[in-house]
C-alpha cells in the first residue's frame, strides 16, 4: 500500500468526518479504496472508474454513497482506471487481507454492486467468493475476458493475458456461496447473452433489459427507478416480475430508442425500425402536448356537459411579435437573415409567439407549412425542406446568437 493517500473525491471529502474512515483510504496498485462506515447491519461495495470521479452521471461510488447515507448503510468504494477491469494484483491482495482480518464479517449483510460499464459488473461477480453469503447486483457484466474461455468476445481492446491469469478472473465458479445474484443485461447484445449463459443458471436471477445495451444503470437513474430497485435487490426481495413492470417505462427513453434502432439495424429490420421510431415520436409528441396543454377546468369548477354560450367579443389587435431574447436564443431578423451564410440559421422552432408553426416530415425531409417557417426553410437552398431527419424533442426556430428583440411582421410575398 502507498504511504501517501491520494486526494479525496469531492463526494467523499464533503462527508462529515465521522462518516469517513480516512485511515482506511489507500491507493493499492492502480486501484483506490474509500470506506464510509456508518452501521454494521449492511455494507455495500461499489465499483467505479477513476476517470469518472465527480462526473454527474457516471460516478457510481458517489451515487451509491448518497443512497447508502439515506439508508444508513456502510459503503466501501473501489475505484480503478478504465480498461483495467479491476485486474490488479495489489487490489486482489488487499481484498484478501480484508477477508482474512475478518473485516467483511463485521457486517451482518454485504452487497456488491457493479454498474460501471466495462468492468463494474464483472468485478461485483468476480469478488463474490471473498464474502460468503453476499448479495450481488451486476449490470451488463462480462463473465471473463480470458480469450481462451470466450474466443467470441471481440468488443474490447486487447487484454494483457497476465491480468487474466490472476485469481478471480472468471465468474463461472464465483457464485457458489452467494445469497442471491442479480444479473441485468440486454439479451439483444449477443456477447452479453453468451456471458450470462456461462453463469450457473440456478445461482442467478436474470433481469432482461431489452434495448438498453450497456446503459442499464443510466436508464434506471433517468427513470427514477434505481433507488427502489437497488434497495430491493440489497434486501434480496427484488423479483423479475417487479423488474419488468418498472422497466416498461423505458419505452419513452431516448436511450431505449437509440438501442433498439441499433439492434434492428444490425438485423436488417429497416422497416420495423422506421415504424418503431415513428411510434416513439408519436408518444413523445402526445406526452408533450398533454404536459403543455392548459387545464380547461380550474380546480373546483364543475365540468359541464354542454358549455354555456359565449357572447361575441371583438377581436383584439395582435401585438407586434417579438422573438425570445437572451444570449444564444435571439432570433435572426427576418428582413436580413433568411440567407444561407455563416452567421445565419441555427435552427427553426415549432412554436413562436404562442402559436404552432406548422411543419411535417416526409422521407427524412422536414417541410414547412406556414409562411414564416416555409420562407425560412426555403432560404437554405431555394426549397421548403431540410434534407435531414428531425432530432427528437427538437424545437425549430430561426436563430442567430447575435440578434434579439423585435422583428418585422412577415407577410407572404406574391412575387416569391
């Protein structure tokens, strides 16, 4: 072990001193260990990549410790550089020393949680023999990268053979003494399915996550499901039926759409892929319309079957339109900006001045239907269309970062 501990990650440094075991914080080979000891009822061990430290979404030890604090769990974070797959002889030696010293036996329950891609799930499975009776939660895990054992695995950079001759290099025999093992994976990923097939079927609970590729943990975070799922898994009460019921919400995630497009394209299912994307966009538009539509009936107001007749009101003169101001969102003045030039268009919006600007998409070409939008799009190349598909949730607007404020009223030009 190194005599000089490395600098503390932000999430660890901000903990109360009573929760930090700074004398335990050590650099062991290329890996780093951090302990937050709170209670002896539950210890959770997380695995993360050193390069993702303090990343808002990829720092798994930071996320795990926030949950551990809320639950009163103790937490041991293990960090290693990307690409090492936690294959470090000094790390292995240190974990074996902790086992021999009875460190893990101090806790009534221990769970290993691996969500970091390219190593986190593998490490959670591989180190399970060090802690008999542990619960394991592994996302998109590989069983090994020893080429002789998995010659079909060709997705990752060439590995140092000596690293995969170390102990705990193959998970197929690592789960004998575990309490429960949850393995979440995308069955459409051929290699991941083959890795799971190598594991002892009677020892694992398979949690299939179709279409999420290696973003299972990120998807669960974005859906707000990961806390409940991990709490249930740590307790050993998570069942596949609950997993699948919760995971149905993924159908509205762009991560899911992207993963399914990838899977369908790889299988030559272009027609099915197009239909899938169309359905996804339709749901997204319907969901946005539901959120943005004002409630016709304020709280407490009765909902009449037949609305009362309305008296005629003279139309009010429409105010002179103004585009939204602000840096990076100011509009390009229509009188001088509808030209294809370096400082010209950024994007077009489907809303302006409280009105919907009509557009549609045909054969991956976006067409303008109302005068301001059609004129703007025509200026790209003397045609009312853009030769590219609309990104999801993309609001069109004629924009220039240097312009803002009022713009002249736009009227169709009969000579155009």
